[in-house]
């Protein structure tokens, strides 16, 4: 099985502040990979480096066999990303935001978008500024999934979603993954990783620790959240 | 790039209409008021044209405000210069940083479009909006001349509006560069740049020692009184404008392509 994501010795700092240090990580195609860690551990920095939002200091990243710097645009054609904060242009209607995302991709995703909106019970006639966080997250899910990408990257996707929509969200992920997609799931919710992920890693203070199995207990999990002085 | 451009135009359409109609209608009203002020203007014109540096600064020594052309140059010219400069500054200074300020950057940049394409679409939308602003105001001013049954000095008028457009682009390019390196809305700074540039021009025309430095400012070559009285355009000022505009845009591409994008 090929790697969907290959991160090799990634280091990124923000001036004097630490971002991530020497992160090496491979995620196989078809995997649902859990990415855990406390706030500020470096999960988002890693994700944002993969997507080309950040200019990293050293290391290299390959996504779907392409170099993250040189083939940035081609990579994004095959990626569906859902950021932790789902922000869109406030003046747009939901339908306009979804269509805009498809139009920029140069694709007609109308059928898939309609199916997703129906399953997530998303009212496409409302304006973005009228939506709650949960509903904005639904828009973000549709924008990330409507073009049926090869790779999904979700950054804390379930915060703000009600339990029923969370269940539907994971059903959708499983469907796309069973069709050949790969999923990187960054989350604080251990139960999601235990239940849905095949492999997992935890970040702490900018460094990565791979887990033998995503099926870990609460105590082991929480150890990564304590400060060194707490231990 | 096309979709990003169209989205920018759509999102800024309201601001474009509000600013262009406000400035254009103010100019139109000024022109229409000319008739009721015509009698008083004749008495004031001589006094205003003999106020030394003050008359020079506001162009009243070269054109008589007792004529519609002179009145247009001194009154509407000032309104349009300030209004258009502020509009260009506001649009350009927020067009890139607004994505980060409004947290929409992650949505936009997760789509398969390069930073260069985003910047090109945004630069093109600033250019289009500035051009549309100039055209809308120009039509309203021309209508004012028509309502007054006065002949529009077409050549000088077109030259004035063209120079104003170039001045808007120069200010817009500086603000566009600032927008590319800032993750926050800097509208106050944009307006400040437009006003300081205007103030520099006024001071430069009043203080004799500064007259040689006038060409540095963007208002030097776009002065209504000079253009409408048929004086030559300040070529040095235009050359500086082209250099500043190109540098502003190139710097925006250079820095934006190398920086981290905020969430």
C-alpha cells in the first residue's frame, strides 16, 4: 500500500516560538489516521504545513506522491480540508459558498453537494452569517467532501456538531474511505479515534509519538496532556 | 482565478456603488449649485485669484472660479481627488488582509488556487473597481455640464479623469502591498496615506521651497486646475507613479508568496 502522506523531518518555528520539531510521519492510503494532542502541541502546524499555508523551516512533505511545495495546487485538487473554525464569507448564502468552492475547483459537484446537504440536514438558503457554529461546520463538511477527494484532512471536525450529525459525519467518512479515500483526523476526542481510526499518533510539545494502536485507555491518553511538572 | 475575481467584484459591489455615487453625486450637486452661486462667484473670483500661495495651492490663480471650468477644477476636482484616493486606499488595503482578518483564508487557500492567482484576481478587482469608480463619477460630472448647458472641455476633462485614475492606482498599489504583509484590517492607515499624500501636495504648493519636491506625491500630476487650464502634465510625477505602482505590486507578490498565512 502506498503512502498518502509522507512527512519527513518537518521542523517549523514561529520566530522564537516552537511549532513542530523533526516530525516524521507516514499515512497509508485507505487509512483513517487519528491525530491527537493537547492544544498548541503542533497538530494544526503540521496540517497547515501539509496544505501549504505555512512555509516550513526544514524537512519535506509528500502528499499523494506529490511535493507539497512544488505541486501545491495539484495536491489541493485532491484534498478535502475542514478547518477547526469553519469561516466563510458572511454575505454569501450557504448554496453560494458551496458552489463557489466547486467553481474554483472547476467542477460541477451539484449532485454530490445536494446528497450531502440532505444527509446533514443543511438549509442551503440561509446566509452564512445566520448560521451557528454547528451549521457552519456542516457547510465545511460539504465543501470538503463534495468533490470526492482522495485525501481528507479534518481539524477537530466534530466540535459544535450534535451527536446525530457526528454519527452521520463518520458514516460519510467510512463510505468515502471504503471507496479508496484516506483520512487524517485531528481531534481531542479519544473515543472517536478508538472507534473509527485504524492508526494514530499523538503530538506533544511539537514532537510526534506514534501509537502502536489507536485503542488506548484514558490514563495513557491523558499522560500526553499533563505538563512535565504534573507527572 | 476567474471565480475569485468575480467573487471579489460581487463582494465589493456595494462599496463601489456607495462610494462612486456619493462622490459623483457630490460633484454633480456642486456643478448644479454653480448657477445659483454664479453671481457671487464673479465678485469672489478676483479676490480668490490674488491670494498668493493660497490661490496657487487651490488652483485659483490659473483658472477663474467665475467660469464653470474653473469652478469645476477648484471645487469638484478637490472632492474627486480626495474621494477617489480614499476609495482606492480602502479597497486595496483590505482586499488581501481581509481574508485573514475575517478568518476566510483557510477556506480560500484550501481550494486549488495558487497564492499568485489569488493575488492576481484581487489586483485585477482593485483595478476594475477603480476604473468603474472613475467612469461612474466621470459620467455624473459630464451630466452636470450637460444640465448646465455648458460645453464640456472633453480633452482636458478626459485627461483629468485619466490622471486621477493613475493617482488612484498609485495609492492603491501602495495599500495593496501593505495588505499583502498585514493580517489585519488597516483601513485607518489606508485613509491616512490618501490624506497625507493630499496634504503633502497642498503644502508643497504653498511653501515655495517644497515646490521642487511636489513630483514625489501622487497628487502632483493629477491637479485639476493645472490640467483643465491646459498646462503640461508633470512628467516626473507620472514616472514616479509608474515606478511606485509597479514596485507596490511586485512587492506584494514577493512578500505574499513567502509568508505564513494566519488561520
